[in-house]
């Protein structure tokens, strides 16, 4: 019997994905059930799961994400009959589940956030320095994503991948050089001082990096 437990409250955006799950719950008679399901719509707070057998509304269930072997608790808020093709089970997670759904979910959410941010940028006033730092960060992510995609494509076609990692290292060096120049300028303009949070750790890291770079340049 399908049903609903109160109104469905959606506090975060859903994204279409296909995430294999093992759904576990206990029936009123004490029987423990585990049923395979596919999460077809997911959000940070919940999901819609396609299942052949379903727990009743109000049931506490456990979700096992098969590729990562991660578990999370959830509560069934609604069950919808798919007209003889199984059931759509709507669940609310016990805690935010962005990492539970994996990298694909986080990429989709980040893409949607960037689209909204782009619209806001075209209509609002932004500090030029903040905007420049954001642009540099997005540019780094774009190039890192290209390196990962190129790596995957070369692997799938059994092609040489040895030239890919140097490209990623080049981007990291370029990004680090940019950040060093920005920090130097801010120190020059008295925007940072010895009391600034993290200055000691940064100094130690730079000193360690300088020692290792000297070794690389002398090799």
C-alpha cells in the first residue's frame, strides 16, 4: 500500500542522476528487508528512489551507495505507484548528503551554482579584487577538469597518459605563482601582517618549497 506522511518539504534542488543503492529497513513484524533501488533524483537533503518493493511511509531506512560503500540513514516521506512499473520512494536524509551522492552530484550542483552566480555577477557590483580571484580560481578548475577529461579519454583508448600529469603540475605552479604575487602585493599594501591568520604556516610551507625547488633546479 502506497502513502504519504505529511507534505513533502524540499529545501534543496534535485538533480537527475542514476545512483545504485541497497535500501534496508525493518517491517512491523520484525523482518529485516534489503532491496535494490536506483536513486533517479537526488539532492543534498533527500532522493527519489525507484524500487520494486518498498517500505511504508514513515519508515526509517538505511541507504548503501554501492560504488563507495557509504551508508546514510533516511526516512520515507512518500511512496508513489508507477502504474505497474514499480514504485517511486521519496526519502529525506538524516543529514546533508552531498558527499554521499558522489562527485557527479557535486559537479552538477556546482554547475547550477555557477550559472546562478553568473547571473548575479552581470547585475551586481563586485569588488574588482574579489572578482579577479574568483576568475583565477574558476580558470584553474576549468583547466584541471580538462586534464582529468583528457586523462580519461586517453586511458579509454589505450593511449599514452605520461604527458598529462606535467600539464596539471604546470597549472598548479602557475596558480601558486599568481597567489604568491597577490599575497606579496597585499603585504606591500598593509592588507596582511605578521598577525594575519595562517602567516606562520604559509612561511614554513614556502621555506620548505624553496628548499625543494633548489634541489630540483640543481638536479
